[in-house]
């Protein structure tokens, strides 16, 4: 038996999770000083949640080694092999150190079971795409090691780019401070276009004078950096930018089939990270 978990920052919801035999791993947020641990939202954030995000009342927390061990232990005790599809470990406050330490400890405690982390080196729908493809393969052949190897080979093939309406969320985010918040310090009045590259690192890719113009640049970015644009699925994630996201989707429908473009609302997790208004796209990159 095997259990596949996907990072809560992968923007997956029910029923997509259940249909692909995936479960969400926990995320820790703080609402003010109150710690909130949850395994993802089954419905869009409420108006109250969005208002609290705007006021920077939510912040991203750190899951400790002990908390990871506590979460995964019951599944190993049930004699299930475990694979966790993580967003880029560069996006963890500690670079994933506690997560990896927990996996090492659990491997020693349960030598007859397999547990591993697949660092997808991407975020949002890049992570979920890898998880879905891997789960599908496992369903066919029931070979855990082969499925994990397949997932590892997919890691680093996706790039995520997103345009953010309000830079204050990036400048106050502890992960962005670690990545180099000085990159965004001079962006007053402009909209940054951020890239999480094939190694899972942050880059300031471009900028625009308006949000709508920034979304339009996302299409150009994929045209320039995308690999075989007509052959791959594109995933668009948005928050409070329904019109801009739909316009971006319509641009892609001119070069790809309709079933190759997915468009979904963001999770609360990523809204805490990038703000209440943004559009992002995940694609295969050359």
C-alpha cells in the first residue's frame, strides 16, 4: 500500500485530490498570534479571510521536525509507503531542513516501510501536475520505487511565473526575505513578475506599470521560454483577477487544445504568500 501527499501550496482541492488518490500535507499559518494548522481548504477563502490577508493578519509558519514526524507516523504504522510531493524546498523558511530530518528519522524508525520527499523544484500547479502524473503511473503498475523515480525525473521541468498586484506581501514575507527581498524594494508603483525557475529559486523576471499589462506579459514569457508550447498543458492560478485570468486562458486556447489549459482559484496559502490579487502560470520550460 502507498500514500501520496501533495504540498498544501500546490493549489489542489477536492474532488481533484480524491480523484487522483492524493492527500494534502499540513500547512502552518498564523492568524495574528494564533497558530492555525490545516491540510488545505475545500472551498475558496471567505470574504473575512481575504480582508484579514489584506491587513497582513495572516503569516506563514514553520512546521518543525517533530510535527512532520507526528503527521507521517500513523501512515507508516499502518504499513503504507509514503511519498510527499513538496513545493521547492527553497520556499521553506528553513530550506526544508526539518522536513528532510524528519524523513531520515522516520526511515530509521520504520525500516520496513519507504518514505521519501520529492522536491518538485516548483510551486502551485507544477507540484500538483507532477503528483497527478506519478499517482497515475503508480495506479497502473503498483511499483512505488518506479513511481518515485518517475517523479524525480519530472522535477525541474516546470517553471512558474506570476504577476503580483501588491508588492508589500513579498517584502514582508519571511521566505522572500530569505530569497532576497531587496530585489523588490524598488518596485513601488510597478507590478513585479516573479519566476520560480527550474532549480526552484526565485527571480525577478520582469515588471510592468499595470497589473493587466503584467498578465499580458505572462503570455509572452511562455512564448519565449516555453518548450513545445502546443504539446503541453498550461495551468493558470489566480486570485481576485477573474477577468485577467480568463483573458490569458483565451490567448492560450489559440495555440493549444481546450483540455490542455486549466484555470483554478488560488488557495488561501498562496494568497498569504503573494497577496489577494495575482495571476500565475505554470509551464514546461526550455
